[in-house]
């Protein structure tokens, strides 16, 4: 998954010891054997309700945007989705 994102010339990704970054912001990292990604809150809620992912507790509290993904087959799809979500410039700051 990491190699796939790093090899894609259309994707701006930095690999650090903390995880994968876009525009200096963390969007995915490994926690043990699971991938943790940041997606839109509505998407996270949908994935959680269908049992596709598990909640992520960071700093002692459950995050509404960060989820744990154990199914390796979903890692690439959800990492790309997280990259797109986190990599979007804030509204009004495209330039």
C-alpha cells in the first residue's frame, strides 16, 4: 500500500516514521497489524455501522474520523480515500 502510493506520480505522499503524510498532515499509519486512516466522519460512521472497520482510540478518546482497518484488501482503497480527504486544501485556501 505504501509503495503503491509513493510510486504514483499523481499522489503527493511523504513517508515518515509516524506514518503517511499529505501536505504535512498525517492521514494513515500502522498500529500493530492494523492500518489507521482518517476519513470523513460520515464515511467513518458508515464503515463502522457495517462492521467494515473498528473505532480508533487516540489519546484515550474515540475519534469520529480515525478508524482501524484490519482487512488488508481494503488498505489501499481506504488509504487513498484518506489521502484525498486530508489532502484537500481548506475552503477558500486553494491558492
